[in-house]
C-alpha cells in the first residue's frame, strides 16, 4: 500500500481522530509509533540473540534480562543526548 492510498483509508481517518483527541499531529504520532515499533523489533532481535548466546555460554535468563535492560537504558541515554 502506498502512502497516498493509506491516507484515503478509514484506518488513517480513525488514526487522525485519535491523534487529534490526544492533541497531537497525526504525522508526529505516526513517527513516534514507528520509532517505538522499530525499537521493540530491535529489542526482540537482541533478546533472541542474547538468549541463544546465553545458552551457549552458560549465562542464566536473569543475566540476559539484565543485559537487555542495560542496553535499552544506554539507547535512551544516547537518544536523549542527540
């Protein structure tokens, strides 16, 4: 689906209503949602890689969770300073 086609759908109309109800510009809200989605996808990929590495290395799941949390915190710090 092209962006032009998306803008003509009922889905986009409903999204615009939700954004305006939240006093947000729809484009800004969409950009934020995309950033969050991509961050989650990166986290899932990282978590899966860490799980596999932990199985090979003897780390526990708790160790992997701690590492993921540290990684997320460092990403937020870098984003806040940019």
